[in-house]
C-alpha cells in the first residue's frame, strides 16, 4: 500500500510522549531493525500530535537515533508519512519520519542533510 504524507504544519504542537528506543526485529535473538536504505538502526518514538482540543499519541519510526529528543520535549518532524498495513487478519497504520529533532534544534543539522 502507498504511504500517505502528513502535513505536520497543521498540528498545534508535537511533543515526545515516549523517548526514542531501538526497534527490535527479532525478539528471540534481540536483533535490532535496520533501515534498508541507510543501514542505520531504526528507532521508535511516541509522539503526541496535538490539533486544537484533540491529541493522539502515535509511534513513529525513524532511521538513526533522534539526538537530543527527550520525554516531554516539543519536537519537529520532517517528512512524516502514514502507511496502512494488513498482516494475517490484523491491520493498522505505521508512521515513519525522515527526521525527529528537538523543536529548538538548529536547522540543517539533521540526518540526510
């Protein structure tokens, strides 16, 4: 299924609700998930997306450790996409970003720039 871009400028705030943690690819061996394109470890960050009077926490994957991102910190997200998935009768939406960094981080210091 195709990925759907999300316009993060429409949110009134994005806060780190769950600190970055490496994603595990194989629970039995403890092997970490690696991004196919960059070879970097994939991290998962719980983000609270706020829009007016509503808020939702979603888990967002990103290649490489999001430097400086901590619990409760406002963050900025680059190239956020949602990808619907289905597997063995289960379904959901996976979120992925090109970069997650503290809101006050200087521009141009992120991964891939």
